[in-house]
């Protein structure tokens, strides 16, 4: 984690991070990812942000006791 666990504020910080990614058109990196699992066919973004064209993004939050939520954000046209 880049900022630790913020308990009740974690979802808000994730939402702001998602909005900033849409605004700046970048995907933030997965820090400390040195070895990728070859069996997982995922588009990893290790160590450095990637410039991309993003039209929509989803922010998932998972809390204690099964409290979960998702927000979908889209760029204004």
C-alpha cells in the first residue's frame, strides 16, 4: 500500500484517485510488483504510471464484515 489502510476514509481516497486518473489520463502503478504470475493474463502496470486514454473507470472498496461498494466514473464529453 502507498498510504496504508484508512478505514472509513479508504473508499473516499480510492474514489479521488480514480477521478484523478481519469483527469490526468494515467494508470497508477502497482508498487513493489517485481514478479508477475505468468498464469494470470492481466495487463500489469509495475513500478511506473502509464499514459493511456481512459473513458471510464471503476473503484471497488472492500470493508470489514463484507461491506463492499463500487463506483463507476466516466469522463464528461
